[in-house]
C-alpha cells in the first residue's frame, strides 16, 4: 500500500493552502491505505476451504479415519486463514464491487464529516484516494453539482490516475488539488 512521505504531505498541505486562497469553496483531501479491514471475507474463504477439503477427502479417501480428515481440514483452513492476513493477498481475494462499495462509503462518510458537518457551512468537495482499492473519487455537494459537470471531475481523476499508475501519486495529488481549485474558482471566488 502506498503512503505519502512527509515531503509529499507538505506539498499537499501547501497545495491545499494555495487552493484556499483561490476559492471560497472548501477542498478536503483524504488518502487512506485501505478503506476497510475486510475481516469477513477471510472467514468466508476459510470456511469454504474447510468444507471443500473435507468433502474432497470424504469422496476420494473414504476409508480415511475421521480424526485424520479433521486434521487435514484444520491444516488447510489454517493455511488459508494465515495467508489471508497478508493484506495484498486479502485485497486480491475481495470482489471488486465489495472494494468499490467500501471505498465509496468511506468517501461519502468523510465528505459528510469534513464538508457538510462544518459550523460555517461552505460549499465544498472531497478528493478521496484509497490506495489499496485503487479508488479515487471527487465527492461534491449539491451546489457544486449545479455548476460543474461530473465530466470535469472525471478528467481530473483520469489525469491523477495516469500519474498514480506511473508511481507518482504523491506528486500528482497537489496537482489534482490545484486543478480542483482552478475549476471551482470562477464559481466560488475567494471571499
């Protein structure tokens, strides 16, 4: 999982500060290594493995003693359980739609807490990146949606993803924030 270095965090903070000078809209950024721990899926895979191993043993080796069959089953389940603790493997085993759902849900909860729940109600956006799920979203409020089409945000995301795939996500984030501020500036000039 990619994380931002201290220098990249400083550059991101500087881009956010500069964006705050260019537009009155709030621009929040959230980057996370993963959006969820996904503890349910390893349990499911472990249980399914145990059932399959036991079924195969019963079908192929019917004379095997029950105690030995349980030992083989437990060993196979333990291997799957231990292997699924390795986060990259666990993420590879999670269905894409489940990862996207968890990332989407976290992005929208973060938007609610970072933009909507603020005392001084300003319009705003959240630039959300979940590295483990390879998920990027710009969450906007209703007022921003009225002025700026979704395709504009999609273009910024596409440019960010191209840089991220080349291994430059940390450098691409400040550029994306600057691009977001540039888009927001005509509609939400600085106060």
